[in-house]
């Protein structure tokens, strides 16, 4: 106890460190070296942990926001075709102007779904989003198979997308079903925004004069690649021919498709068309995923100025051709849809001409009357005969018509004519 009391007294007087030094020196021991204190005071630990947690939360929020902003990396230049074969897709929404005028809020929501679907498909196939022009997409990929598969996926996913219910009340985006037989379950063929797609393919060359179909340029301002040339222009014009929900391709694309893609795709020929900017007629095909084979359109092609009503270009109509030689001697089973449609137009015109030559005005409907006119003498004679027949009917029913009244009516009709 005495030793302990002495130790505590010295420690209180000189401190623990000095006491240890005296003790070790007395015993001949080496100098005491203190171990570093690794335990921080609680007053320092709490603020450091709090600040670190706040910084981590802020950093996580920034990263999450960036991922939402850049949901799809469709503008990754690593996926852009830089040489060789380039397949180009153009997309556009049918009736978009009408939809925007109907409801801007609704169209804004629908456009977000539209963009998300298309960009998801682009990313799936490692394609390249060249640009968007309004609500239209320009997409580049390195081969025909990928281009058609992208188009098929876009059409399928747009059909099954979760569209706002209000779109179903608009003609340009209503839901449609198709059934081949009455007792067959109807298949949904249209729902939501309807997108037409045009595809063409070409080879890259630095100079168009050297026979190249595609030019590729890197835009330093946009920091991405852009594509020019005859093949690109043709793809845009092919897209403009289609209805919403329809995919049209050139014969160049069709010829490069593999059997594997053809097995999963419904392909039908449209026919040869004279397209502006092309020296020769272009053979056009329609492609569609097999799951949408029940999808039907209002005709073969859409005319740009017809508000999406089925019509064909006036340049395709040739009603002056001989009906006897061209239409009556042709095997209709060998005609393309375009040729068949032209034939029907010529025959309809010829039929209306025959009706105008043989029928009376009251037997014609408004459409027939708009196609021709009768000479005045024939028209007057027909009117007089009609009046006489009506008077005869009245007389049979006991209604007496005075002769002077009949003459007066006939004179008035003649004067009117």
C-alpha cells in the first residue's frame, strides 16, 4: 500500500509520463515509448460521418438524374456505320399535326412513349440514332437484316405500348381489330400512334461522282455522324409513301435479306414506282412481322396531299391507255398491286363514261353527274317525258291536270334549261 501511495503521489506531482520515466530509469529499463492513440474523440467522429453521408446521398442523386436524362445511349458514335454498307431507316407519325391540334398535353405524353420505344429498339440492335426531325427518326445500321428487324420490333412494340386511353378516341390513333372469319378471335392490329417506316441501303464512298451512294460526315458541332447521298434521299421518299403502321423497303434491301429474317417477316411486293430523283423506277416491297399479318391498310400507297386517304399518285394513272389491249388481254394474277390498282382506275373511268352515255340524269348519283354533261336538247326531251309520265300517274289516281297547266310547266322547264 505504501508503494502504491508513493507512486500516486509522484504521478500527481510530475505526471504519468514523468513517473514512468523515473521508474524505468531506476530499474535500468529502456525509455518507454507510447503507442499512438488511434481512437478519435466522439466529437470528431460524428461530424465527419454526417458530412460523408450527406455527400454520398448528393452524389447518388446526381448520378441517378443523369441516368434518367440519358436513358438510352442511341447516339453512341461507336455504333455509327463509318464505311461500307449503310442501311438507313426513316420513321414518321401519321396524323401528328391533327393529334397536336387536338391535345398538346396528350400528344406530349404519347410522344414520350413513342421516343422511348424507338430508342429502346435502337439500343437493342446497337444501331445509331442519326437525328430526330420533329417527331421523325433517322436511324443508321450496318446491314439489311438489322434494319428490317428494327422496323419489325418498332411496329410490334408500338402496338403493345401502354398508350393513354384518350388516344383511342382519335381516328389517327384508334384501336382496330381484324378477324378473317366471324367465329375467329379478333386480332388487335392498330393501337396508339401509327408510324410509317421507309428503308433503303447503299455503299459508302467519299465522292458521289465516283459512284458512291452514301456519304458519311462527322459533325464537330453536334459531335455525331450524319449521312448524305442518293441512297439516303431514296429512303426518305420511300417512307413518305407509306401509311401509318406500314414499313416499305427498296428492292436493294429485299435482295440482301437472309432466309432467317424472311422466315419471321411477311413480305409482299408493291410494285415499281417512278420516284422523284431516281432515273429508273424503284421496286418497292412491304415488310411486316408475322405476328401482324392481319394488319390492313386503306390501299397500296398513301398520297402526301390526300390527308392519309388511300389514293395513288396522278403520275401513276394512265387512263388514256387502250382498255382493250392493256386490260382485257392481261393476266391479272401476274400484276403487282400498283399495276392492278391502275387497271381498276382505268376500268372504273371507262365504266362511268359508258353510264353517262346511256343513263338518264335522275338515274345517276351525284358522283356520276360530276363526270359529264348532257346536251340541252336531250336534257329537255327527257324532262318533258318525265313530266308526262308523272301526269299520267296523277290521272290514274283521279287527279285531273288541266292542259294549260301542263303546257305552262313544260314552257317553264324549257326556259329554265
